[in-house]
């Protein structure tokens, strides 16, 4: 029986056939290498599916190429891209936790998706880092958009950041907005979440209403930050992102703001 093979290198690039398909074959197009674990995934379209990592100097065979997982959403059907995201998080776990993070002993797989240290018995699970992203609105017709220095492109996005230790999600939202823009917000409202496997984040999307303050940007992170009016938005992030889902929702649900 042919199987789907989701193969990643340490740069979070996925091996695609003809630049656009997950390899489907009896045996994987690149043999699994020593030390790299093979995970069984949920079936894709009723077909058994597996994933594993290969070392960074592994060349793609003829007719195949490694493509950045994030870029691969332009090549793969979205449902398959999401499954590749899960696979990449498992492979990243395999690359990262060869040894116990507490005592340094070589760890082993104690379940299909977790490891254990044979010496100190520490259980090790794939890490997931929560990050928040917030659409800030002012009145019914304005939103705050910013351009971060690390954006690849000229588009404008939303305020985002990682949850810190000992912090509630609400505190994280207030802190990130204050740090990046100097603004205060109120009426924080949950929108939805999305795995963001680049490499192991979970994006939590929110709306928040402007309360007070003047914009003062965090210059180490942002190059620009401004209010934009409904109907006059600049270039915004691509469809797949939580930022875009929040902006699209705001654009089409004026009555809720
Ligand atoms: Zn240990």
C-alpha cells in the first residue's frame, strides 16, 4: 500500500514532489536516518501517513524539493497544509529533545508522541508556545495596524506577542499593546485560535477596544503603527493567518464593533 511521507529538514522545510505534492509511495523517497524517529500520523484522505526528519545536509532526490513549510500553503491544499503543520511539530520535537532537558540523559519514546528520561523519569512532550494577536479598534470605523521590522513584505499587521511565565492571557494582551504602541485597551473579546507551526506556536486571536493613550511605537520591533479607516486599509497579511481572519471579520461585521 502506498503511504504519504511527510519529510522535514531542521530548517522546517518539507519535501514536496514536483514542488507541489506530498510524496505518496510504498517506501519513502529518502530513507529514514539513524536517530530520526518515524511518527505515524492520522490518515490523510484515508491513506496511512508518516513523518520523520532528515539531517540538514540531506539533498532532495531528483523530482523533489524542500520548500519552507510556511510557503508550502501556496502549493498544498489547505487541509493538507494543516496536517503538515502537525507533522512538522512532531519532527521538531524529535530534533530538539534527543536528551532529557533536566539531566542530559538520552531520552526514549514512551508513547507515540512523548518521551521519557530513563534516569530521572522526566516526561517530555512536544512544546506548544501560546502567542496572542489582537485587533484594536477605535469607534466603528478605525483599526490600528502596524508594520513590524521582521515582516517579509510591505503589509501591515496586528499587535502580537508571546505569553510570558506567570501571566494570564488578558495580562499578556494588555502588556504587549502597552509595550508596542503605548495604548490602553478595554473590552477584550476572544475570537479563535489556530496552530502556527513555525515551529511550535498556537495563535490566540482577540479583539480589543481602544481606551486611551497616544501611539508611541516600540522602535526595536515596529517601523510604523497607525489608525486606518474602514475602506482605506493598506496591504494586509495573507489569507492563512489569524491576523487576516481578524481583519476580515472586522471588515464584514461592522455591526459588532
Ligand atoms: Zn533526566
